[in-house]
């Protein structure tokens, strides 16, 4: 391996370690509580080193949002790609969403809870180009669900509203009940209600 390749690999490893440290700190301290010096300490780096990779805390948060959406999108696409009736595909998508919350609680929190709980949301904190990136990845996830609904007779505008409603409902179920003992039962009931409302008995 040449010197240039080695430096590129080391830079990518350092960037990865910064993102992992930021993910842990945002999860523990929230968006408002996390600071660049704190993230540097968590990553065991000098504070100035972080700015060689990210312009600031918001840029780090956006990268984590994008990573989280990409992980969720991959899972949704996998389930939507199964050849099955629309109701079964819909159920698979609901399960994929909830399983993502179980498997990646930090990413789920970064996407759905932390900044919304502490501030006015994305628009009040990030530049327009970063907000556009976030919205693009969010919409890509929702488009997977909307394509499943294309197989039943619904106008496009209504499909979009239904996806938004289900998206918000599932995020709320996870937020309010994720630490409760009967979470699995509550998640199953939510899935049943959604499928019944969309596809009938």
C-alpha cells in the first residue's frame, strides 16, 4: 500500500471514529448538550482536528442523519422487494421500521427525537443545502412505502398523506413505548391497526 492510500485510509478511519463518537454523545447529551470539544474528547482527538473533517456540530449531526436514513432505506427496500400481496408488503415495512428502532436506537433517536425535542426542528438549525439532503433521504424512505400503496386504488396525494401519517404514528409508538415492558405487544397492535385501516380486515 502506497503512502497516499495509507493516508486516505487513516483519514477515513478518523472520520469514522469522529462520527461514532458524535453519535454516542448526541444520544447521551442531546443535540443542545453535545459540543465539538466534548465530541473531540469522546473521540480522543484534539478539538482542532474535528474541524479538519467537519465544519461544526450541525454538519456532524447531518451526516449521522443521512447515515441513519440510509440504513432505514436499505431495510425498507429489502422488504418492499419481496414478491407478496400489498398487505403483506405493508406489514413487512412496518416491521422493518420498528426493527430499525430496536437495532439502531441511537440513529433512530437522532432522526426522530433529539433535535425535534430540543429545538424547532431541522429548519431552525441547519443551512438550506443540508436540510435539502435530509429531506431527500427522508422522502426516499417514504417513497418506498408509497410504491406499495400504488397497488391499491388511491390518488397520489392521498398516498403521500397516508405515508406521512403512518410514519408519524410509528415514530410516536417507538418514542412513547420503547422502554415499556409490553412494547412488542403495542408494536404488534399498531401494525394491526395500520394494516386494517389500509387494506381492510
